[in-house]
C-alpha cells in the first residue's frame, strides 16, 4: 500500500528498440518525441515512484532485473535496447544488474521536475495518489510507438 502504482495506465515494455544504441542516441530519440530532462545512470536499488511525472527508461548498456509495482510487484529482465515506460506512481527498483548496466531516463515535456517518493508516510502516499490520478497521458510516446495512446 505504500507504492500506489497507476490506477489506469499500464507499464509499457518495448524490446529491442531501434535507435537505442547509446546514451546520445536514446536522448535524441526521447527528445524527438517530446521527452526531456534526461539523465544517464542506473536505477535506484530501492523501491520508489514519481507522482508528478511519467518516466521512460532506455537500457543503453548491460542488463538488469527491474522490479515494477513495489515489493509485491513483478520482476522484468531488461537488456540493452529495451525501453520501459512507467506511468506516474509505478513503483520500481533495480533488484540486480550486471556490470555496466546503464539507462537513460526522460520525462514528458512539462514534467521534467519530477518528485522521488518511497511511500514512507501514509499521508504522503494519499496526496501522491491524487496527483497521479490527475496526471493525464503525455501527448507522444517516447519511442514513437502507440503505447501511450492506449492511456486515455
């Protein structure tokens, strides 16, 4: 209950995305589709979520097991070329990774100032649920697919 997840939008998993070959290429692909505020790093090893933004994660090197949905969620193995699109509220953490695991993260235009919550306080989670429910789908899918079009 400390990780709200999104009440309507599913996580999108794109495998082997063409053009996600390195950090610069992933950033360019996201920017082409209106996703910015990008960074290059890894995924935190603790469960967390964002209530003010959706998030795209492009794996540009290595591989990892990412847990989505919080402690009772589901684990996904990802590798270079995969992109995860996480609707606001989706719990996520890096459960394990191989050396060199690197992702590029990005956010829809206007949502670049995202928060980072762990769900430690019930009042915080309740306020986050309201922000998450009010956040509509982004105008464009970060990889040019039709995934976020199903988020209406």
